[in-house]
């Protein structure tokens, strides 16, 4: 169904190909998972499938890509629309309407399907992805995760034979991610749909995959063996490698079976970090969007130096809370202060000294022509030593050329750049909205280490339970704009199977592979 023959892609003015010599065959009815470091070419390979490369992106495509018998060199994206459904990393960029139901129907309208067929498929997709509560909403009023589910639904309603997904669970809470992946699993096994997807959160996806393809080498094989020696292996695979289990497990069930009879000593809590950074106080924060509550009287305090993860399902109010803390977000009532300063009343220059925020769409903060230019400008505006922002970037996503345009970076590379810019100012409080979207496992480990080493208070909204296990001292869980749980990370994330990291599900009391390794030593 999908055939790549010696495919290489070189973008305009690029010094080297983004992908090179790719040979790949994905048969009908297979779920194939692309894995690799940030910037290894996964998104480029996916865009070749529906003809976006090279018809839309430009550049040179060498070799041959054939989808369902159609050569993409001769068939632009519009001539593959009935065959291939595509969802990119940024779902908003692909929206063409303003409301949920309209977006779900748009692809079918473009294909000229009868109204009765469209109506039936919209209802099926709403039920399949749990979109009933969102069907009448404006797309602009949805959270990032809700928008991502709508984008996947819009691709599914056309009933494509090939579904291409670029990080489909990156903005989804754990429950929603399971629903989407279960739906994809049914499409593959019940309807024979061919699915090619790239994902950094492999712990969510790998157990569903028939095959894993590693980039840039394009080596492929069964998920366990393929990932056992890879630097982007999920925690359960890394745990299996540490324990010398054969075969290497890719699911929690297989890991628990392998762990039977193994007893580890009780884990010891990590030592407390020195208290440096700003103190945040939130009192009675309330906010509604078009009658829908986003914050419902939130009260909590974050002490200096705390590392806090804010979790909760999509639409729970996490991003609204961060923007209100930063001072430019809407708030109907209540007060928020950082070290006694009301950030909502502070001038921009003063506010930057107290609070720095990295949004879900980091590209909104980029405006210069090169990565080097962005880093240098950040150092100047922050009064930092030259090279400060670049040094942070190299820790998060090494190897990025300073001459490249920020818009040409992958999603993960772009996020790392914006985070480097924000941290160069050394604010007392750092706010990050879904910072691990697009980051691979080494990148997330580097981010966690960087945040732990900051002389700042750090609050992160995230659905990434594995990152929370690495980074957070404390977890606050929101639901419908209210705090429903607040406590030490080890207690909150292990209290629910939805939020528990993989290692905890195998060895209760432990959060990370590194903790297990230390216990074995």
C-alpha cells in the first residue's frame, strides 16, 4: 500500500538531505510506527505519503513514492485526498472551517459525498472519538488536545485507505490518547486501514504497532527487538533491557509477567532541592469562555523552588491557569501574585523579570530569520552573556544549525529554541505549557535535568506522565476548572492507573528506570 524506493528529500537551500536512501514497504492493514530522535526526518517522510513533499514544500525528491498504485510525483495532494488522510503536528494549521461539525464534514464535502452519507459518518466519528460534548463548539475555543481529536476525526470521516499521523497523541491526556489509539487499532484490524504514524511518546503507541521503523537508518523490525538498542526506547523497553528480560516487553502486561517473583527494596524519596525562585499565590481565580467554565475559583500556593506539574484531561483549565499567572491571560475574578507582585498589573518589562512562559504554540514567539539570530536577540533582551540561549539549546536539541530558519525546524526543535529564549532571561518563575510535545526521550531527560537545575520556581502543564516522573516534586490535578488532587508527585501519579508511569505499574513504589537501576546496585 505504501512503497518508498531509495527516497531522498533535500529542501531548498539545505546543505544535506533531510532523509536519504529510504526503502520502505508498508502492506495493507498494517500499523507502522516511525521512531527516532527529534529532527531525524519523521515528519518529512510522512509528508511524502500524501504528496506534500515536494508539491507543497518544494525541494528535490529523489527516488519513488507509490501509494495504492499512484506515484506521488505524478499525483499532487488533491489527487490523493480520497486515498490518504493526513494529520500534521499542528492540527490548527490544517483547519479550514470554524466549528467542529463543519470541520468533520469538510473532507467529505470536497469529495462530493451525498449529505446522508456525510451525516452518518460525522455521527460515527463523534462517537468513535468521544466528541459529542464538542460538536457545537468553535474550534478556536477548544484546548490543544481537543483540537487534535477533531483533526483526527476530520481525517477519518473521509474513510481513507491510508492514514498518516504525525504525533497524534502529543496533546492528548492519557485517557483520550487510549481512546484514539484504540480507535486506530479497530480501523487497522476491522477495516484493513493502513496506518503510518510518528510518535515520541512510544509508551502509548508501541504495543499497538505491527512494526517499528527507526530513522534516520530506516532499520525496521518487531517493536521489542527494534527498540531494545535504540536511544528512543520507552521506559518499559528500557526496563526490560536493564533486567535482561528476553523477549524485551513492549506492554505492561508482558513486563509484569516477567517481573513475577522479583522483589526490590523500598524506594527512598529524593533529597529536597534548595528553595530558590518566586512564590506564586492564586486566590479565587475564575474564568469562563462562551459560558463554559475554564477556572472555577482556583486557590493554591507554590513555594519558592517547587517543581510543579499541572495535569488533567483536555479542557480542564490548565493553559488558562498558566496564562493568568503570566499576567496577560484573561481572568474574570480573583488575584494572582508572584513574590507579592500582581503580574496582571505589572508592565511588560517588570513582568518578564518575574515570569517567563513558553506557550503550546512556541512558533508564536519566533520572528527572526535564523536560529542564531533568535538566540543572539534573546541574550541581548535578557542582558545575558552572549551564547547563553545557544548553550541551553544545545543541551535540549543538539546539532541545530544556526543558519536554519526557525520555521523550518521540527516541532520539537522549535519548542527547544523558544524554551532556550525564555530561560535566557532567568525569570523567578518559569511556566511551560505542554513543553514535551515534539521532544524525544533524551530531549525530555535533558529538559528535566535543566529544570531541576534552575534557580527558579517551575510550573509545567503536561499530559506526559513519564516526564512528570522525571521532573516533578508536586502534582496538581485539575478537572472542570477545579483542583481535585494536590500532593507529592509519587503519591498523586501512583493513585490512578491513568496517570501512573510505566515503571510504577511493574514495580510499585518506583517511578523511573533510573530508580530501579539504583535499587539493583
